């Protein structure tokens, strides 16, 4: 798997608020290199007790859809909902060769349970502010673009 081709830019067109509780994410990989991408996500303050009675991150999993393919890259996307308007997320990438990696804010990690619950590698959206939401004016919806 081409690890150097993986990319995601938070606070850009790769991560934006769609509504006051929905966040859209995009992820990029080398063309025909990745079998699937799953987002691990959750509220940064939502933790649960594990078997050792230690609090640990509680996360959900959601598969990303392949949005398209360019000349050199595949583009993946997903919409996540956050009831408390804050979120942290990490990408689980499975290659065509079966290898698995985690892609986060601090780079690539081997896919292990300890890496999954290490919150230091998660991308974070601390709060969904209305001013940061994408708002399309009504006149744009009626416009024909050339």
C-alpha cells in the first residue's frame, strides 16, 4: 500500500460542517490501492469503563464511500453526525493487499487496539460553530455554470 499517497486536510474542503450537527469528511488514497476506508469517531468527552475499570475512548465505526477516481488518486467521503456538536475522528485504511493502517493527526500508525484508543492521534473538531458551517446562497441553486 502506498502510505505516502494518503492525505486528509482538516479545516479545509476535506472537513466541513454541512448542518449544525453534520460533518462531512473526505480522504484521499493512491488510485486502486485501497480496498476500504472506515472512520473511527466519537465525542472526545464520551468514555466508558473497560474490563480493567479504566476509562477509555468510546468510538463508533462508519465506512466511507468511494466518491470518485482521478488520474492518480481515489477520493473517499462520509457524513458524520454529532449530537453534542463536537467530534474526534481517525481513519482505518485497509489496502488491497490486506494490510491495515490508522491515519490520524500525528500520521500513520499500525492498526492496534492501543493505537485506536490513543486520543492523541485523532483529528478534532472541538465545537461545531454556526459561523464555520458551509452556507450556499439560494441564488446559486438556480444558476447555470459554464
